C-alpha cells in the first residue's frame, strides 16, 4: 500500500505541495509549500490553527494583523548552508505574505490550544540544521 504521505512536488505552478490532515489521514499537522514570483501575495487566516511560515528560498514581507515583518529570507536555495528564516503565527490571525523576489515558502500548521500567544520571528542563527 502506498503511503498517503508520499506527496510529490509539482515541478511548475504556484503550489508545490499540499498535505492536509485529511489527505494524510491524521488530525494534526498540515504542510503546504508555495512558489511565489516577485510581487505575488498569499492571503490566509490561521482560524483554529497555529502556523509557522518558513522561507525556504528568496525573500518575503509578512503582515500579521497590523504587525509587519519585512525581508524574511536569507537563502537563494534550500541547499544553501544556512538555516531558513521563519515566523510563528498563533491562531485567529489574518496573514499576508508578499514576495520581494522569487520565493518558496512552507506553511506548516497544527491545531492551536487556548493559550494566548504572540507572533514571533524565529532567528535563523538560533536554529540547528541537519
């Protein structure tokens, strides 16, 4: 039997891959990766889920409610010898991602609990790579 998690990347187009809890047959983690051209925008609402935006390549500006996080992204490719830029976004937030350059972003989601949390920029220098 083929695993529901065997999701091949699309070689062209905006959406690289989209694995939802439903498509994977589980209740928790979701993963979507997008390929954006300079000037593209992605609008989303976190609803009942928390979100981690990981800038795989390129540079993006992110607006969460009234907060702005400019020029997230520090690598040209996922193969660069550097950890990616990332932004944690709690549940019930309106998010706009604007591509400054051609960019690839991962949108990683999970169910949120009722704890109040703040948006947090994750420092690539504090991340471990493997």
